[in-house]
C-alpha cells in the first residue's frame, strides 16, 4: 500500500515531528517526479492540519487534510459528544482512499497512541488493523520507554497491525548516554521482535525543512517509504 500511518505510544511523543521530517524529505527529493500528500485521520483542537498547511504547499483542501474536526482537545468520542456530532468513519475512509488513489505516497498521522479511542468501540490500533495500514510506532526517549514500546507493539500484534518498525524520538534534549540507557535498541528489538528504524534528535526548530529532510535521511527510509 502506498501509505504510511504514523502512530505513537501516546500524545506528544513526536508523531507530527516525524510526519514533518518525512514530508520535508519527500518534498525535497521526490516532489518533481512523484506526488505525495498528508492526512490527519481526525483532529481534536487546533494544531496539526494548520501546521501542515503553513509548512507545505499541498494541493489538498482542508477537509482532505483533516476530514473530521472537533473543537475540544479531547479524545474524539468525548469531543464529538460535546458537539452533538457522530464520528463518521465512512467519510474518513472515503477521503483516505481518494487521496491514496491520487498520490504516489500518502503520510497519515494518527491521533494519540495506538490505544487511543477513535470511537466508543474502536482504537487507533483497531482502525490500522482493519484498514491494513502499514504503520510506524513513535516511541519517546524517556524513562519508561521500553515498557511503552513493549505494550504498544503487543497491542499492534493483537490488532493485526502491519508494524513496519519503531522510531525513537527525543522530545527533549538527550545525551547519547540517556538515549542508550533509556531506549536501548537491542533490548527493545529483542523484546518486541520489531526493528528500530532510527532515532530523531531533539529539534528546536521543526520549521527548518532542510534540516528536517536531513534528519529524515538518517532513518531507514527504505523500510519506511517502501510502498
């Protein structure tokens, strides 16, 4: 499938940073020959779709960027209930399939973590599994990261998610020693049976697209972007 779902272990772990880095790389090296797009499955509160509109020249409508939008920064079922709305997954699916058919590659940012609720019955992992979305898991470099990685990979396996690998992300400045001790790659791979495809350093200016493309080039892009 010519799409990649960028998910994570939780909120604020670096999904948007990774999506931005991959988009910057694609725009810099492929945009002249291959088309691409970005989609946020659904959004609660301001943030991601506005960010992508600001940074990239995307031939997409706002609705194609985020087919479902809720004002409150809460889990979608709760935010939708506040506004007396329903979560129309059929609309999200139609937007996704249409964009995927019109683009050579589509970056899809999830919401929250794999265990975050999409509806009262479904999590992000359920959706990724049912829609057969190739997925990458963003794990933040901090204490507890190993347990988070193990738990989320187990959830992905339970939901039959095609998990391409794990990307570590430094949400805060980290030393090499902290990265090695808090997110030891060999141990994480041994416990999860899932490859670690790279580590994003702390980025104090994620609007620098040249830098973001450079950072993306250090990842295992062959696995990440292989359709």
